[in-house]
């Protein structure tokens, strides 16, 4: 009886909540053991981790290894640690306030600031979706010879697949995402084992070196960070952390939810960091010395079939596995990117339109620039890959517009009560935000200089 009253109370408060159709729909066992409870809370972390291993990460990590061997491995690890801190705060904001980050910004900032943050976030979602569309389209071309323009249009079907999955239950989405992540992990572990990397080189790379601060190394290091810590993930986590059915009037349940959500997030993000490390190690072990020749997905695909580059282990099977992993990455990112588009639209402007229309609009906005690029430069090698890189640069610009409000809100005792950030978390978060902002500004400056140099 008490359990039924709790559920009725929770559902009575779901109207207007983030992702209203799935909010509070995943049951959590009462008085269960650690592992059973962790399993109930596992899932949102996987959806978030997807953003840390999307196609935008691939080029920067593999090329980083191909150009500088294991030097930038420490950058991958540092990026993962920063991600864990930021995602912890995003999930906490959702669980404690029952608002996602977009709703919190709308309710606790003035209209001009809210408008600027909304526009920047919508553009960031568009940039994120561009990377997902490109990754999927290129994978389809590499695997099946499908023209890029056709592949781009086929990615629109992902939206309707997500709609079907949502009707089947949020747990189904989480299960598919986890399956695709495990597929990517398995493929790259296999490729790395075959490549026989240097153990001493890996250990040395885990220690930050002063040479990272040199111009060329710094530019690529900034690209790795910019492609890793993405703004849309913070909005997503603040929303999907609310999918678990807990009694928000019970402080004990809230503390348990925070505890197990953090466990889920950190476990998944450690996995994502490991995959990014595998990408860099693969580039270092197989492609060192060929970094200038491997600037596009097609280059990497062909290199895995070229014994002159892939050091004696090349085969069409390896190339196919690489393309399959790329397709899985694009599909995963599509699911989370579409969900985030819905969160942003509802949270910032309270726009209520049919679910399928919201998701279709989000995808179509991203498809347009990709289709234009495919039509204009479709025959040019690596053209879409360059568009993908530029989308990651914009995400770097947009990142501070997301990190700073999140830290500000979770530092607020008025909003968070006893769950506001501990001092040490707050200090690390603000230093990370300042550090990443400075690095991202430097990244943009470097890109502009390179662009000007072309003329």
C-alpha cells in the first residue's frame, strides 16, 4: 500500500518534467543489496558515455597517436576525470531539483542570458548531430558502398527507430546503447592486441609531459579535450537521471539515488575513457609516422588493409571491423543526441509538439549542412571529415556556456540544500572550467590562424 502511494505521489509531479514520457518510469528495488540496486540505476551513465566516444573523438585520438605516439595519452585520462566531475554535477542537479539544466537556466536567469544560452545550446546540438550523421554516412559508404548523399538521408530513419524504442520502454534504449558500446570496446581491444603496443610507451604516456605545450602538440591536445567534454551531455544527464522512480520526499532515497547514479556514471565514463585510450594506442602502435596521411575515416579504413602502414597485420577483416565500430558509434550518438534535442527544446522554451516531430526537426536541422557538404564536396576525399572537425571546434566554443551555469547551480545552497557541491569538488570544477575555456580559446585562435594562412 505504501509503495503504491509513493508511486502515485511521484507520477502526480511528473507533468512538465524533463522527458515527461519516461520520467520516473524505471522502478528501483527497495531495501535491496548493492549490486541489485546498482543494476537498477545502471543505464543513464551509458547514454552519457556515448558522447565521449562519438565519431568526433575518433579522428583526434587516432591521429594523436599516429603523430605523437603515446605522448597525448595523459590528455585522454585528464579529460575523462573532468568528465566524471561534470557529469556527477549534472546528474545531481536533476535528481535534487527535479529540473534538467535547460529548465534550471530558464527558471533562474534573466531572459537575455537565457536566450543567449538557448541559442548556443541549440547550435551545439546541431554540431553534435552533424558529427553523428557524418559518422553514420561514412560508415555506410565504407561498408556497403552507399553514396554519401544517400547515407546522410538514411540517418533520418534513426529518429523513427528511437521513437519505437521509447514506446518499448527506456530500459530498451539503455540496453541497446550498452550493447553497441560493448561491441565498440570488443573491436578496439582486438585491434590493439593485434597491433602489439609498447607497454613502456603506454606507461610513459600516462604521465603529462612538458612537450605537450608545444604548438602542434597543444593544438591536437586541445582537439582531444574539445571532442571529449561535450556540452550536450550535461543537459542529457541532468534529464535522464530523473528516469528512476524514487520518492523525492524521502532524504534517504535521494541520497541512495545520488550514490548509485554516481557509481553508474563513473563506471561508464571509465569505460569511455578506456575506449578513447585504445583509439590513441591503436594510432600509436599501427600508424606512427603516417599521421599526415591519416586525416579522414576513409584513410584509416584503407590503412588497416595496407601492410605497408598497418605493420604486417593488415586485412580487409580489420577494415570492416573498424567501419562496423564507426557505424555503432554513430548509431549510439544518434540516440542520445536526439533525446538531448528534445530536452533543450522543452526545457528552454517549453515548446510542446508531437514527439516524432520534435525528433525529426532536430535531425533535419543537422542533415542540411551535411547534405550540402556531401553534394558540393562529395567527391573530395575527406570533405565530410573536415566538416566533422569544425563541428568539434564549435562544441569547444559552446562548452563554457554550459559548464559555468551547471557549476553555479550546483554550488547554490538555495537550489541544492545539503547536496550542494563540496568545497573540493567546487574548486576542481571551477579550475577545470577556467582551464578548458582558456584552452578552447587557444584552439579557436590556432584554427583561425591556420585558416588565414591558407590565403
